[in-house]
C-alpha cells in the first residue's frame, strides 16, 4: 500500500440515486448545447452499456461518459465558454484548468463535491461531474499504431505521476512516479497538445481512441472503429433519448465482451471517493460517512 492514502467514503443508495440525477442534469446540458451549436456527440463506455442493458444507469454506476470525435470536442469546449451558466456549471480541460491532469474533459455542477480518493490536494474544483471523452485519430500503419500506443501509455503515466508518487502499491513504482512528476506540468501539457495536433494530421483513419485512457485488451487494443462515433442511433436513457453507436453490439462486444451478462457483485466497479457534497436542499454535506 502506498503512503498518504485517505479514508474512503461510502455512498448510501439514496445518495447514489441523487448523484445520478445530478449527472442527468449535466447530460441534459450537454445535449442542449450540442443541439443548439450543431455538435455531434454520443454515449460511450458504461453509459452506452447502461442504455442497452438497463435503458438508463447501470444500477451501481457513479459516473457518465459522453464521447466526441476531436473536431466536435473542440467545438463543444469553445461553446462552453459562452453557453454555460457559470453559476451552475463549469467545464475543465487540460488547456483551460490550472493543475488539471487528465487528457479528457469534465463538465461539473457548481455547489457540489465528488472528491476522488487520494486526489484531495488537486488544485481545481471537484464538483459532481460527467466525463467528456475526445477521440483522436490512430494511425493506420501497423508500426505507427504501436508507436502511437506507447506514446499514449507514457502520457497517461506522466499525468498520473502526481498522484501515483504517493499512492502506488510498490516503493519502486512510487519512486518512478516521483521522478516522472519532476517534469513541469506546463511542459507536459504543451507536449501533449502537440501530440493532439499530430493525430489530426493522420487524416480520417480507421481507428480512434481517447489518448490517455486505456483501451480494451481484446479487439480494441489499438482503438475503436471510427464508424461507432459517426453512424449513430437514438436510445432510451432514463427519461431521455440520447445518441449512441448504431452498431451498439459491435462496440459493446469490443469494450466489454459478453456485455448483457451482469457481473458478480465483487466486479461491479465504483470510483472510490473521500468526500461527497450534494445540493443543500437535497442532502447535507457528509465526509467519511458522517454529517458535518
């Protein structure tokens, strides 16, 4: 176990339900902006799985994932600068948010907190959020795919190093992350921004991926088929209808394998957190399972 680890907070079922309701509000805001500004997006990851298997949230899921091809993501990022009500919402991205260390964006709700375990000292707002996933081009050539994959892996580890230097399981991992964390964040962001630009120059490739997010170990090792983000249909998700891959079966098989099978309870993924603050009129503020 690494050093400096925090105490986990466990949500109650009613808190999880309220969290999902707030995330639905964030999804509705994404949908509103995208329709107004003619931006194409779609459900990805567990949100797409939830739409197909549960017609809404996976019952234990505590996040939501919205995907964009890079050009559409950049349109959305710019639109947020004028379209968001700053008293209710804020968007975060590496290039706009000091201290932010993730290669994808987040849309967050003001007046809330959802603090990931061992990320308490990160210097940016941690309101309840949904993930905004930009998908970048993966080169078509076999050798170039492998080099691209390695670069994605290294960027992911360098961005994570600020947290991993204190929380990684083994001492040698913590040492490696401490050395990696010596690279100034500004230099890392500048290099990563150049990498994004390089990916744009690959043209309309067969595969796309989130540059700093792991890919499936099976058929999607290097990325996902571009058509899953271009050829879309609408699906029920709670009380909304949202876009997702028309070939949802092909996408979900690559992403999850036998996706209609419910995993055992010990494999049901949740994000460990240390603090939760829901809107005051709904729930009080609680830390580590106690009212404060």
